[in-house]
C-alpha cells in the first residue's frame, strides 16, 4: 500500500475524491427449487439482498451475476420485476454478467439488466417452456399393482403418470405452456428492443447458444467479465462491493453442524437439480 493510500483512510469521506461504487449481487442456482438445507432461488430468498444492493445513494451501478439453467417462470418474473422496480426507484443502471448458464428462467433474470455481458462460452437463451415426466402404466400392469385414486373433479388427476395419457389433457397443458411462452417472448422483446435480431426465427424456439452466438442474435450486448467490464466503464479505481445474504444466527453461524449440513444439503440438491443443469452439458 502506498503512502498516499495509507493516509487516505484517515481523511473523512466527504473530503475524499469520489470513487465509483458498484454493488454486486450473485443469483445462482435453479429458480424456485430448493431443499430444507439449501434455500431456493426465489424472490423471498433474494429480496433483502437486492434491497441492500440498491439502497445507497450515488451508486455508479448494480452488477448482477447470473448462473442459472432456469426453473419456475413465476419466480423468474417476480425477481426480474423486483430488480427493475428498485432500479427505477433509485435511478441506478443494472449490468448483468452471465456465467456458465443464463438459460430459460436464467435468461429471464438476465433481461433485468440494462446491459448484458457473457463469456464467449456461456450458454444463453432457451426461450421456451418445457414439461417432462414419465409414464408408468405398463410398469404397474407388469408388477400386478392396482392403483386407487379418488377425486372430486374430473380433471383433478390430469396427466397422472400412472394413467394413460389423454389427448385433451395434453392439449390443456400445451395451452398453458403457450401462455407462459408468450409472456416470456414479450418480456425479451420489451427489454432487448431493437437490439434483438427478430429476423432470426430460432430466437424463441427454445434453442440455446454460446455467448458469441447469442451476441450476434442480440441476446447479449457484449463479451466480457465483471471486473474487466466495470473497470473499462468506471475506471481502475472502481470499488466493487459484494452484497451477500445474511447468515443469521442459526446453528451454522455458530459453527455447529456445519459439515453435516453442507454434506447433506449438497447431496440432496445435486439429485434435484442435476437434470436441469445437464441439459446444457454441465
């Protein structure tokens, strides 16, 4: 540390030369899916962090790192809306940095940025809606198992994996997916505007691309990493402050059961989320 830097610490902040400050928030994981030992990525879990990130006056920007293969469209929309609401209230620009994946609901979150950057190898896009499952009708027959289900309402057991699939049930599901897909498309169009290569018919097909390919389609604004881009934008002296969730005063904060909690939480979480990440080769 130089002599000038050492003495600067003792100068009251109001007499110092202003240094650009950027608050940094990480949104990581499957949206809306969690375990008792690992909170889900939902508005409830991130709202306090977002409010703290936008709270100070005179911020140069809020940077958000997104690393998510998607998940709940509702939670994606809620988190996105909250970010835009806070940005408007504080008049602070939002810069999003896509990490390994910003796909499906992850790209929904990325669209909260006024600008979006990605690594050239990031996976971007997947603007679509998917529902997947299994049918076990023949398995039950071979095992000689009789399943008994009683409902009030003829559609209550719609798409039951242990019953034969009905065309009318599939049609109903597809109509719901179409509504969600249309909302997703409208969101992307409203946020990306003229930057979007609308002539590319694949943009809303559910396909996904590398960061470089996504930039050609207008899904991201450039290739670059957080520190690199922020220093280019605000200068080498920019101060990047990480805003993280509070640990609270549970057993983990006090040091009890930490190892057991981490092992159990990671094991369960891996089983629940592996399929979503594996779609993108991760």
